C-alpha cells in the first residue's frame, strides 16, 4: 500500500478504470457473441444483431478500449460472414 498521497490517488483511479474497462469489454464480447450466434443460426434478427455488434466495436475502438485496427478488422470479418450467410 502506498504512503504518498498522489500514489494513493493513482491506486484508486486505476481500480476505477480497471472496473470500467472490464465492464465495457465484457459487454463488447457479449454483443459480438450474440451476433456470431445469429449469423451461425441464420436468425431473423441477424441484421440488427450484427449492426449492434459493429456499432459496439466501433465505439470501443474509438474510446481506446480495443485498438482501432482490431475493431476495424473484427467489423470487416463479421460483415463478410454475415454476407456469406445471406447467400
């Protein structure tokens, strides 16, 4: 445990940021997983699930939760899979 006031503040801040990042990444993974399941099952709501996941990925990339190129790559691959599933 730190003794310096500024380091105590950093510890608190880091805990807060870690919790926010963990929550955001978890929500992102859930959205992507739902979209992938919809694509695999060729569900009726596939288009809206994919769109929601793509928006979530783009926002996460913009906020620095994941790298921008990673978000872009995942969006691209998801779109490709969704289009193949359309026939």
